[in-house]
C-alpha cells in the first residue's frame, strides 16, 4: 500500500451552462458541504444515506471534509460562485487497505449530466495509483443511476443483493 498523498489535479467542465471545477475537498468546505446536503431532495439523501437525514451535523460535515488524501480521499464539484454541487469519496477498508468504499452524491439539478461518472472515474484513477485494487459500494437496488455511473466509469461489478441493497465489488484493474 502506497502511503504518500497524491492530490488529484483540478479539472473543469460545464454542466447546465454552469462552469464547474473538480478539486480535492478541503477542511474549509465544511459549511459548503452542509449547504449542499441541505439542498438535496429527500430522494437523493435517501439514496446516499439509506435514511432520512435532513441536515449534516457539524461533526459529520467535518469528518467528510477533513481527509488525509491517502486513506480517505474526496473530490468536490464547485461552481464558480463557490457552492458545491457534488462530492465523491473513497475510504480505504481494513485490514490491508487494498479495498476502498466509494460513495458519490450529486445535487439534483446536476444529475444525469455525467458528473457522477466523472467523479467515479477520477477517484478510480487516484485510488489505483495509491494501491487500491477494488472499490466496494452499498447502493439501493433500485438506484440504477449510481450503478450505471460505475459501469460508465469502466467498473464491472460482482453484485449481491440483500433486503433491497446491492453490494457491489468492483476491481480497479
């Protein structure tokens, strides 16, 4: 397992006429992340967290925004006005750190434009270079959008289902 931090380079794109920058998350993004979360629809929150979570607590948001760039990596899509419209992340899993759990959430107005797929693709590249050999994800079985984003990013999954949840294992090779 490689233990050096390699920050992904910022990337730019336009979605719905809005210029966006993809960049690593920063500790200073805590309030912006809480604002992004508060603007998500109930359906989007449920698909990401499998429950009702109308707001992130400061503690939750700080945990999500304070990453080390090695075992915990997160990228955000930021509009020129400074607000966040998406976040993708992975966290290495014990015991050996060769697997990492991946999760992505995209603001409702920015869904279905390839932003989730782009975040997965960028995270995949970073994770592979950092010695991660597979992503795992827990996705609601009916959340085809997220499962399709993984597939469009070139990830092929071994999938098992349990009580409405799809457990995906996706090798990075």
